[in-house]
C-alpha cells in the first residue's frame, strides 16, 4: 500500500478520490459530521498539490436507484463551507459522463459525483463501470477506510485501471489499528450493537477466538433473545439466523469466550413510543425492543470493570430518540470513567456510535476513535479488507 503523500508531481493530475461521506442525515441536516471532518486533511493536501479532484462517495443504501433523500447535496454544501471553495455536484448520469465534461473552467478544482450507490453496478464490483470511472481521472485514491470491507467498484475493481494509493485518513486508521491489535491486553471485551445485523452476525464467529467477552446489544441481540424462545414482537430482526447463533454459542464454549446478551430490555410500541422496561419473556406482539434494560446495564458495567481492553461498535438501542438512548449512554459513561482512571484501553468505531459519543461529549475520552464500523470489526477479525488488499 502506497500513500498518495509519497507521490511527487501531482500538479494538474485528476484524482478520483473515494471517500466515505456516509454521515447520519435527518432530512437535509447532517447530524454528525465526523466522517467529513476527518477527511479534510486529505482534501487540503490534494488542493495544496494543485490537483483536480473528483470525489466519489455513497450515503445510505439506495440499492441501485436514484433516491432524492439520499443525495450528496447537503454533504457537498458542508464541504464547500469547510474548504471555502466551490464544489460542483454532478447529478448527470455518471455513465454518460466523459472526461471532457469535467474541469472546464480554471476555478473548477473539485467536483463531486452524486451518490455512487444510485448505480447498481457499484455494489456488483462491475468491471465496465470501473473502467468508465477510471477514464475520468489519472490517479485513484482510497480514503474510505470505513467502506474498505466492501468489494464494490469504486473501492475494489477501480484499482485495476488506475495507479492507486491510500489517503491520509486511511493511512492513519490502518496504522493505529495495526498498533492497537499488536499491543492489545487481555481480558478483551468487544461490544457489538447497531442495526446492521446481516453485516455483523457472521463476523462474530471469527471474533470469538480472539476475545474474552463479546457483548451483543442492539439489533443483533433481538435475534438471540428470540432464539432463546422469547417473543420479540415487532423488533428489528434478521431472518434465518438460528444456525449461526447456535454456532456462535457452541464455538464460544470451546474457545472460552463469554457471549453476553441482554437480560432485560426497553420496549416501545413505535420508534416514537413511550419507553417501558420489560423482562425478556414479557414482550407483547405489538412492541419492539429499542434499548437494553437496567439489569443488562449493570451486567455490562461489571464486565467493563473486569476488562483491560474495550472495543466498541454499534449503539445498544435506538439512541436517535432520547427515550431509548440510556443503554448506550450508560455504556459510554462507564468506559469513559474507567478510561480516565487508566483502568482500560478503549477503542470505538462506527458512524452511529461516534455520533452518539459526540452528542454526549465523550468522544475525547476514548483512546482511539475509528470512523469505521463494519470495516473496524472485519479488521479485528484479522482479515485483509478487499479495499486495502486492492491497494497492496
Ligand atoms: C458504514 O457506514 O459502515 C459504511 O459507510 C458502509 O456502509 P454499508 O454498511 O451500507 O456498506
Ligand atoms: Mg454506518
């Protein structure tokens, strides 16, 4: 992997820059700008080298269709303000775009292509699409560590058609995670939450041999609660996960890793509903699990106290509604407390988790903050991520 900072003679080169600007949005409002702020040094570096920049990113999961609510427009505006520079957002069909359409005036230095996941070819790692994108530029830079676990066109296949380099933030994250994983101290506890169940459930299996405790909260815990014979009502869940859960529990025994899941929960009748504490066997068909309960918080606090390292990705509940944010906040508070007294080393990752910690002003109390969620967990698995492998 070679960093773009090691390349000389970048002047006037057209750089295809893959970023992960997948920030949480509430309508047009960006509720957490961490992923944008972290890549500013890369943009400033490329500007200082007098390059022409074509930004590619996705936001959300439009699944190959144009969805106006998932436009990069608000993100483009935020970047313009932060860089004090015009950025032209190209909404024209990328597949009809040719190199001569771009950078026609001298003051046009940065352009942004509209959400790359509006094109079904992106997630298919499509060679034609990769060639087409490559034809727009001279050099490719991946500064989207948090997306590098996806073998998608603008992360993976594109590197076959352009000289390809890593960006500053990707260098920083990979460097830090490499160091952390080589110096890690037992007992290690990994807390996994969030709503991307299908992404994470398979990762757990590979994390079991590496850790002492895996605490499962958020969406994935719902499947376990159901597997244990409870009704989970309208809760978020993944279909046909029983065999993987069975495997997780049997592997955890042979590998001496404790799998911890909620003992009690907070339910609501809707995302805006009134919170109510429930025992696992008392959830009604019209309720959904939206947070962990007090007994669970207590249990997690004790495990944090017995750990030397905490790795955390994914909130414990639907924290966007303050009624269901308590579990996540209590986890954050305990880690922060133990971190301040130097009892633990703590690493946190993921767009939503970072957003939560920013909301409660706790982000600086962790030893390392990764922008990545799924990619962070896959890195912990010890796998070479497709996007990183492609740069090597
Ligand atoms: C993330 O938020 O983890 C990345 O942007 C990847 O998003 P994805 O899980 O939709 O691929
Ligand atoms: Mg995310």
